[in-house]
């Protein structure tokens, strides 16, 4: 019998604890089944803390002592009951069927049925007495993340960020205008039964979830690139003109590279570099699929060396702590540490200093991250401007898509703005811009 989406999700979750036994979604032939399995895995990881608390109440054995398959079956069943609102009989029975031992099946059945009868009865910390503990438990984060958000901009904003980090990410497409246009691609999607709408940028579309992106019409032809609208705004803020030379410093996996190549046109050129050879191959794959011949790809550690010559525009989309994309990376909240922030900020300063040396007089520099921390963003940028007086800050919002950047004194300053998930409807980004005098 072929495995169904829930069985595959359980196998993937269990295999994650046993790296030598990796398990692939590809055993599912139907793209919708693969999408469901991925949603189940990501959701169970994302909500792990809350799910564990719920299951622990109804399990007479500590979760850490259970066999990994049984433990993950309980968490996966709890996710379906608590978050997806799956009918109890479907959520419980589907998990019980995935287990082999009679004792495990009985234990799973009893535990999940108890949870289904007591939905909403978990006692959480009092939000007024200890809002940090409440957010950490209610929205399933390690304590330091809601604590950091609260320090950054207050409890209401921290609540908003914690909620947005659990919202299923939208699927946005940037239309490859060298091969098609928004109207034609929109019509093609609709003819093939997709729920699709125009985006908030002239070259973007938004597609409802439910199928693998590689199954989308026009994917293999390179008619679009999968990219968040906030990421599109970063390239638009850099704003290279036709025929310009651009250095995309930390380019993998290549979404911004292909956008920049489109903006400068065949007569322009883009140098795309990345420190990791495997990730650089991802840029090459994207460039090839989009049919672009004006991109050069190199493996390069920009903290140690820079390319020869100068460029009309340089983009430093720096590696960061990623707190603006927690909804897209369910593992990130559990793997990241607060101590990582200062370590990354130091590397970002070096990257920015090195890359800025290759901006020609009159050229443009954009520094961006997909995180929301003060240390990696404002502190890096203001220190750079102080140490490099030849760069004059410019408002990055003065570009197509600039309307998505927030108007808030807490999140804007000399040459920088934020895109925030709760207000911009995009991933969270810091975008800073300056021109070399």
C-alpha cells in the first residue's frame, strides 16, 4: 500500500532525529499530497513547544522517554487537532494507523482522544503578569525571541511578530518580463485551475498554496521566479539602470540576482558571488532557468577579498539571524541563539566595508537583511555611515514598491527603512541605501 501524506510526514519527522535515515516527500506522487505532508512537518516543528505542553498533560510518560516514532505521532496528531482543526476521528485514526506495535497504537489512541476532548484547556501563563512567558508558550518560541522583540519595540509589537512568525507564508512570483508579462501568465495560471491574483508590485503575482512550485505552469520555461515581494523591493531600491554593472555580494540562491539581471538588461552585467560553492550552483540553476546570459557567478568570500574594478551598484544582502522569516524557516527559532546576533553583526560590518570599496563615484550601495534586530541593522548601518563619510544616505522607499516600507519612527532613519510582516504583508526586511559622492 502506498503511504499517504500523514504517514510520510511522520517518517520525515522521525528521520530528522536519525540523520542516517533521511526520508523524502518524493514517495508521494500527487503534488497536493506532497504539499500537505510538507505543511504537516513544518507546522509540527513550528508549534513544537505548545504541542509538547499539550501532549505532556495527557501522557503519563515524559515525552523524551518515548520512542521517536510514537512521540512524533503524538505531536503530529496534536498539531492536526489544535492548529489545523482536523476532525478528531481523522486526526486520531490517521496517526494510530501509522504505528505498528499494539501497545503504541493503544497509547497514541488514548492520548490523542484525551486531547481532542480537552481542546483549549491548557493552562497558559497569565499574559498580564508575564507576557513573555505567555508569548513563548502560546506562540511556541524559545523565551529569548519574544523577550528580544519586546525589548526592541514593546509588548504589542512583540505579540504581532510572534503571531506573524506562525502564519503560513504566501507564494509570490516575480514575472520574468523578458519572456512574458503579468497579464499572460496570470491568464495561464487561471486556465489551469490555480487560485491566483495580481500582486502589489507591477511584476508580481500571488498564488494560493496547494501545489509544488515546480508544478506551476511556466516554471521549467523560466517564466517566473519564486520570490517574496519584500525581496523584490530590495532590488528595486538598488535601482540599477539598463546597461549598469552590478555586484550581488551574497547572491545565493539567486532570486535577487535574476531580478537585477532583468533590470540591467542584456547590455548590463551582474556579478553574483557567494562563499559556498554548493549554494553558488543554485544561482547558476536559477540563472539558466530564467534564460539570462548577463550574469557571471563566482565562489568568493567577500570578507577576505573583493573583485577587480568598480560597479555602478552593489547589493549586500547579508547573512543574518533571520528573525524576519521565521514563518518560512520553522527550524530557525529552535536553532538560533541570542548570542548569534552580535557574532553575525561583526561579520556584516566586514562585508559592508569590503563591498563598499567597489562602488564607483556616483554609484549606489544597498545593505539589507531579513532580520529585525537592532544590532544587525541600525547599528551596522549607522556605524558604516560614520566611518565612510563619502557615502550619502538616500531614502530607499523612493522606488517602485517603496509604499510597502513602514512609516514609523522606530523603524526608519538616515537611509534606512523596514518591511514588516504585520504591516507590509511581506517577509521582514531591513533596507538601507547610500550613494557614493
